[in-house]
């Protein structure tokens, strides 16, 4: 029971009143039966005086009948207010749309990608560093380590970067160079040999059709296959380094500091790519049919952290330090406008769209933000405030199934 403090009693000292509805009713009854007691505070309700008060001074601190009624009313009003506050606090906690899923993996593992089998939405795989491959058969509620003998090499500690399914066919790529393929929804996996001359490390793969996939390396090489990965055809004529060597005089700021690798790369549903240079100096885009990557100057002062595609076809852009920008209109453009976000100074690392209007952004120190108007405004969700981890990736498989991936094996599941 809460304790309310009154500072009246002739303005001499303070007493503490412990409210109790039955005792108040009993006190009122006693007052009605014995009018002589109406002006005696110690008989009308229970007061706990300070230790310094002497019993013989009680009569000097009596309350009039009018003040007694007013104080009684104040107590009766405060009780539902306190109850309402507690209910509101509980409701705020219950409003969270995410829950943490605890995984049986070693601390320090960074989760990198997740995918589910289209023909079996409850069957999925989760990838990460330190040769981490997890499997679920209940929609992501529980996960178990998955052993793939062909991916267990004593000489390497694989970092599995990307996974994708189309029907029952699935692909996994990792670093050092490794490519895994399944034709039976992940029941068995085989290792596909790769050329030692492959430029860069494989960072992304997309299943595009029967026995077909599209693969990207961190040096900008894009390859496609249509025969289960036994042969690959280049979709661009040169790496990004070669492209910049030809265009460095064209005004691309920071190109002379390019180290030859991407920091991030994201693909739109229609096959367009946007990638951020390793230093965040500029970004690059590619569309199917183009022979080269197209470099672009960054439109903001701070270095770029990540970029991706909105559900309406436009771009979102994150800068180091927690800034979020949206491109003006849809399609490729170099014009961006900043959107205010409550990042608390922590960097925002990724954005995932659940629908054209709703999206979630995640970042350092458990930052989780939500928009319901296409990104025009964002509010902070406190679901992950107490999680001591960085949230690196937001993945929505459909409007009902979504996950947030972080370091130290942190996985959040969308509840809706």
C-alpha cells in the first residue's frame, strides 16, 4: 500500500497517513455515532506521528470536520490514480512488439543473416560468425545448431554471410570463400567448388530461380549461375576499383581513398543494388544490364554507415552518429532529406520495411525505432533498451514474420 505524506497539521510538522478504505469507512461511522469525536484527529483515522512528537501534543494538531472530509476525498482520489499509473506501466511493457529468443551458441557470435524455406514457413536457418549455422522448425521460436560436414574444416573458422531460398533450393556463402547448395529445403547441403581467382569475398547471394542464383563480392563483382553453381557468368565487366581508376577524375569525392571493398551492399526486389564504400566516403549503384557500377557523391556531410531500399522504391541512408535520411521521391537520386530520430547518440545500423508504411530501424546499444508513415517520423521502442548488444540487421520475411539480428547471439522475434 502506498504511503501519502501530508504537510498540514497547523504547519508545525509532518505526519504520515497510511490510507485504508475500510478504516476510513469505520472512522466515518464512529464520527456519526459520537459527535464529540469529530474534531479529534487521532480517533478519526490512523496517523503515525514522528518520534519527536509527544503524546500530550496530539490535541494541538486536530483537524476540523471540513478539512477531514477534504483530506479523505483526496485520499480516495489518489488510490485509483496510483492503480491507474501501475496499470499504464504494465501496459507499456506489454505493448512491445518484439521478444528475445535465446540461442544455444557461444557468447561473441555475431548473427548475420536469416532465411526460411518458402514451402515450409516454419523451417528456417540462421547464420553468423564462428561457423554458426542454426536451424528452426517451429517458425523461429526455438533454434538448434546445425552440423554440415562439408562446411566443417579444421583449418578455417567460417563466417557465413548470406543465405537465400527459392522453393526448396537454397544457397549459403561465407568467408573464407565457401558456397553451399541444397535442393531439398536444407535437409542436406553440398559444397560447390569456387575458383581461386574470385575477386574479393562473397558477401551476398540471392536465389533467383531453378538452379539459379546471383552472387556479389565485396569488391563489386556480380556473378549469375543457372546450373547449380557449376558455372558463373560475370554481370559487370570490372570491379569497383577498376571503375574508380577510370572515373577518379570525374569528381567522385573520396575515391582516391577507396580501399577496394564494400562496407554494405543491399539488393532491391527488382534486382538493383546500392553499396557503401568501406570508408563511407561515397556510395555506388548498379541496375541489371549496366556494365559498370555507378559511383555517387554522398549528399551529407557525415560518412555513410549503410544504405538500402524503401518499400516504395526510394532509398534510405544512415550516417555515422545516428542520422537517418530519405531520398526525395522514388528510384535513384542524389537528393536526400534528414528525418529526426531519437537515436540517443548511438549509430543506426539498418532499416527493414514490414510494409510500405511501417518500418523498423535498429542500431547500437539496443536502439529500436519504428515508423508507421513511410519514414517521415520515428518513435523509439523500448523493447531492447535493457539488452547490452548492438543490433545490426532487421529482416522481415513477410508482414507477420520479422527478426532483428545482433552481436553476442542476440535475436529478437517480431510478435506483431
